[in-house]
């Protein structure tokens, strides 16, 4: 049995994803600051591309944790679920509440045509 996070729901690919263009600095307990470029987001997690200064980002193992700060949500922990050469998928430690998620999407998607109809 691995020492990684014991995630209860690892495949939430049917969750609605919202395209965003948001750069964030994650905090890793050993690597320190990790630069991420979040390209899509759901209430359950996000997909990121390697950002500038992201040395070793995708050298992380499955289940490793980062803490990021999101508008209207604040600090939230995310667990690495999968990686490719230049992308990674993270699952949040908790689901973001609907009202917080709506405010988050409004902040990260200033173009109303990209927002899902509510």
C-alpha cells in the first residue's frame, strides 16, 4: 500500500470543467513554491500546465499535496491525480461549495460567453 493520499473519489471526469487562464503559486512541503498555470477548473479539482519556474513539478508522485490560494475560496489543498509531460490533474481535498464556485468562476472568467449558463 502506497504512502500517498487515500482519495475517496479519483475519477470525476464527468464534472463540468470551466476553461480558465489563472497562474498560481502552490506550496509543496518539500519543494516550496511551485508555479502552476490552471487551464480548467471544476468544483472537484483542476488541470494545470507547467508554469515558468516549475522545475520538478511533474516529478511529483501521485497523491502528493499542494496548497493553493483561489479567489473566493482561499487556501485549499489539492492532491496530484495524474501527470503527462506538460500537464497535471489535481483533486481538491474537499468539494468547493456552489456559491463559492460560482463566485470563483466569475472572478476567473471575465468573459461571460465562457461561463456556463446558470
